[in-house]
C-alpha cells in the first residue's frame, strides 16, 4: 500500500504534464492552419487605383485640349465677325468713291456709320501716283478698264466675294498699268483675306506696300498683311516665323504710320491680342 501511493501520484503528475502539453500545442496547430494573407487581392486593388488615376489624368488632359480649342474657336469667331463688319465698311466705301489723300496722309476706307469728308477730284497724274479713284465714280472710267473695275467692285459690294476675287485678279491681268491697278490689288487682297486665302492675300498686300509704301491704304494694308501672316501661322508650315512676321506688322504700325486712322489702329490691337503677340 505504501509503495502504490507514490506511483499513483507520479501517474497523475504525468497525466497533468501531458494534458498541459496538449493544451499548449493546440494554439500552435490552430495558427498553422490559418489561410495565407490575400496578397493577390491587394495587388489587384492597387492596379485598379493606378488605372483610375491614369484615366483621370487622361480626362484632365483632354479637357484642357478641348478648352484650348474652344478658346481658339471663340477668337476665330471674333475675328470673322470683325471681318464681316470691316467688309461692310468696304462695301459702303465702294458705293461712294474714297476721298483723295490730303497732305500725303493715307485715305481711309469709311467705317460703318461714318461719312467720308468731301475732297476735290485729283488730276490724272495724281491718280497714277496714289492709285485711288478720288471722287471719280468707277462707272465713269473710260472704256473696258472702267467697266471691268466697276464690275469687280459691284461684286464685292454685293458680298459675292469669290466672284469678286476672280474679277479683280482678271482685272490686274488685263490692265496692269491702269490708274486703278493699285486700288484693285488692295481690294483683291482684302477679298482673299476675307475668304481665308491667306497666302495669296499676303502676296498682294506685300505687292501693294512695295509699290505704294505711303499709299492711301498702306496703313490698313500693313495690318491686313499681319492678319494674313497670322492665318498662315496655323497651317503647320513655318508657323513660328509667320507668327513673328504677323506680330511685327502689328507692332510697327505706330512707328511707320503714326497718322493711321483710328479704326486701323484698333484692328491692329485686336488682331495682335488674338494672335497672342507680346505687348
């Protein structure tokens, strides 16, 4: 009896130790049976976030591009509206002949709702030098020259710009030395500019300025030349150089033509702003 008690005590102690070991091992076994972290799902979420950020950047860039196109379109609409008003001014001046230049200053095309001052008719020699009709109506010019010039002016006055361009061009071919040649060249260039024929308009404005650098329409011819260069600066061919030429034409107007008509100076300011020329 005395020997069995220690044995029972030892047995119970061993059983307790075994039970404790089982209890300690159970949490460890439970930890090893947990599923691994979902690393694939986290990577997928990160990829989706980066994809959305890329779409947002693309949408922002597209919005900026559309805004820029809208701004350019608004400027073009403003320019075309100005051209329509200025063409109305030319049409009005065609119905009554432009005044003769006085004191060597440029004669201006009468803007809308503004009457040109009366002036005496120039002599034939003066007409050849200035290239203006003075107060002599085109219908009173002699022979075929008068008829052809009058016809081209009537087309322009009636808004038939494409036909007017062809008529003025044909007039210059048929009558290269007429008293109205220089005036016809200016009106041809103006019509080409109104029809966005920038290259031909620029060439004819340059020709007018070469022949009559101080002619009655020289200040306006220079501004219109700048407008033609500004139009050419959008065709993707030598745009930077053409834009510089446009801005130079606008900026040099006060220096070359300090007595330029107010409406011509206003056009230069408007077009320089539209072309983003430096102030």
